[in-house]
């Protein structure tokens, strides 16, 4: 990884199977800007942060129910993706999760 990170700054996200994001591996800087045309998955990326927030607050079940079902959160539906995986890195510390129905 490039740059200097502390353990409180999110430095990298690896995401698989969330809504229309099939796979994403993104290194972050101190300042990050999402730019893209309509349909470029910017809103889904922001939605991922909302889901992580609810997971940390132990409200994941409420979050899923507001989105109709877990399958709505899976990339391209359950026929393509059976699970959602993500990794969050804060400096040298990494946190991993796999969610499946």
C-alpha cells in the first residue's frame, strides 16, 4: 500500500457481491471522491457503508428488511451470488466478513 495510514483511517476496501458491485478492491487516501456517470454504481458503494454501519450497530436485520430481502443486497441476485464478502483495512489491521442467507 502507498502512503502512511493510522489504525483509525480506512485504507482499503475489498468487496464482492454487494448489489451491482460484483468485485471491487479499492485503496483509499486521506481524501477520496466518487466520480462517475449515471449507473456507475456510486450509490451502491455508498449503500455498502450504510450496511456496514448497521452491522456495527447490530441492526443488520432491520437494514435487510428495509431492502425487501437479503437477495436485493446480493450482486445480481441469488442466481449469481449466494454470499456477500467484504474486507476492511485500517492501517495494518484487517476485518473480514462473509454474509450468506
